[in-house]
C-alpha cells in the first residue's frame, strides 16, 4: 500500500439558491456532465435581506450546492448558474481547493 498523500488542485464553487431553481440547475449540470457536487438541502442563513430559513413555504427554502471541479469547468458552471442567481437571488462563491486523491 502506498502511503504517499497526493492532492489534486481544484476549484470549489458554493451556490445557495431556492430549492425549485437549484433542482433545475442540477439538471443542467448533469446535462453538462458536471460531476463532483453535493447538495445540502434546506439550509438557512442571514444576508442583507434578513434571515433565510429552512422553515416556511417552498419558495423560501434554499439548497446549498458544493461543487468541486477542474479549472476548465468553472466557466460552464457559472454560465449555467448565473441566470438563476440573477433572477432569483442567492449566493455564489468560488475558491481554490485541493482534493485528497484516494483512488
């Protein structure tokens, strides 16, 4: 067994969107063959517009999408997400990250 620890340079994209539109975005990401995402359902947080809760009507519920991707995938992901962010609000953060290579 090789005990060498290796990492792969990645981009970390975090997107918070209303549940209904985040599900549409997930369908687009699947169609674009974007893999390496995790969905955290029913998140809550506070922004400039106040508290966004996981309790309440469907239109006020939010999902958090965590996407780990290669640099060359960032543009297509942002192009898919931007119309939803522009129309429905939300948050999108991008940062550099490293993924532990365990395969």
